[in-house]
C-alpha cells in the first residue's frame, strides 16, 4: 500500500504568513491534484506552544536565522509561527482537507523542535506516524510540501530510516533557502540517501491510470 504525506501546508508557511516560504502557495493545487491518486493521505502540522524554544523572540538579543544550542541540539531560530489554535497554524484555505485521512501534529514540546513528521529533532519521541503507517501496511510513501530544506527533508529521511520506500514530488515542494544553495543541497542529500525523485506530477498520474 502507498501513502501520500503532505508536509506542513499551513498559512504561516505561505505568502503573507509569519514564516512564508517563497511560492509556498503554488504547492496547494498540486497537493489537491495528487490526493485522489492515493488510498491513504496523511498531513503533518506544525503545532507549537506560544513559548516554543525555536522562536527567536524567546531568546534575548537573538534574531531569526541565528543558530543556538537548545537543550543540547543545534537550533535555527525562527519567527513565531504555527502557534497552536492560531490562524497561522491552520491548513491553507484552498487545501482540500476532507481528503486527508489523519493529521499528525509536531513541534508540540516547548523544549525541542520537530522538523520531521515522524520524530522530534533529537529522535527522543515519536509522533506515531511510523507506527500508524505500518499498522495500515504501507510500504511506500510519497512526500510533498514545505519546506524542502527542513521539514520535507527530515520527514523523507526518517521515512527511509523506518524502512519505507520513499519518493518525493519535487515539483510540489518549496524551500526556505536560508542560505544560498540549501534547497539544492537538501535535494541532493535526499537522493543520495535513496529518496526517489519524481520531477513531474503529470508523468506520475499518467502511470496510475
């Protein structure tokens, strides 16, 4: 069985949001188009407490983009985003959420960030996504979303690590590119580790017919 994982298609990551990913909104119609091709659709959702340790505002004299030590792990600092119950944390309006079978929140622990949809950044706690997929007898996962160089990358690498055959819809991802070349490096790392790259969604959909 195969499953589609939609990574963080939330207001704060789209234009106008607190941590807007350039062209992040262009991913939404592609996600809607792809969901019909899958028996199981999963969405991850950044769901931070208001005082999350990844927020630059929680650290005196710190700015977004700087890197600190957060409880023993390197942590990029971000603007306040995807706070629980906020508009920014909601899924984008035009996303056809009725097609989503299950949502997995992440980043809920104030003391540690969670880029991956499977684990926190220290791999200390699981979100339950891996166990859920195995219960559903999923063997192949297909990933798209925001952002390529952070949450998408770590979700894909953790999927591989858990033994799932993993593919990425490159066309349906957008990155932060905090440093020039970050997105290209992320794509190269995923491919080198074994993630299968699907460049064009139309080609994939034709194969499903």
